[in-house]
C-alpha cells in the first residue's frame, strides 16, 4: 500500500486562521475548498462537503481493499441525509478510519488530512446547530461524495509527483 508512505503534516487551523508553514504543501482538498466561493466562509457547506468526501474515501477503501459490496456510500445516500444523521454517523466514520488504518499497519487515521479539515469545520459549527436548507445539505454532501471518489487517483498522482510510489502499486488509470 503506497498510501502508507504519505505522512500528514503538522496540524494547522483551517483557511482564514492559518499559521504559515512553508514546509507543508496544501493537500488537494484544501486547495479545492479555497478555490470555491460557495465553500469559503461557510462552515455548514464546508462540513457537508467534507463529510461526503470522508464517507466516499472510506467507501472506496471498503470496496477496493475489503471487497465489500454494501459500502458506507450505499448506506448513506444523499437523498436521506440530515444533520442528525451526520452527527450520528461521524463518530462511526472516524472509528472505521482508525481500524482500517491499523489493518494496513498505519498509525492514526486512514485519511488524516480529510479528517483534520472535517474536524475543523465541525468544531466551528457542529451539524446539529446548522441552519443549512436540506437541499443545500444534500447538494454539498453529494458534491463531496463525487470529489472523494476521485481521491484515490489524486493520492497516486501526488505520490508520483513526490517520487514515492513503488512500481508495483496500482496505476491511476483504473
């Protein structure tokens, strides 16, 4: 698993409250968030989006690495999402992430950068306090699902750019 080689950078507050850390490059999700007006300065939209990203990343892992046919994505479709469901499912996602990381011999979480960004968003605005209309909640969650489903390819592209990927690892052409 080449993903084990990617170490998370030092913790850093989210955009707007950042410490300058020249040695830490921004992860693609951070750049994506900063480049989208609809996700800037709106912790509720950002939280719904990042929740979708994390759930999708974990679902992809379940499908590819654990050969599960009924993944988290199937269990939590966008048309059934509510703020209560987000708050209830969040702890399950972080627990699964830790378990899956451990199964791969990693310490910590499977997707530490996504979880850091999501934790920042939830710390600023817990889901049960949101006033986001249900249509917007579901839209930004679905957007996150789509973004997260491409995260594996993004990770392999980053590994290629950093020169840390082994020849026997999967290509991004799958």
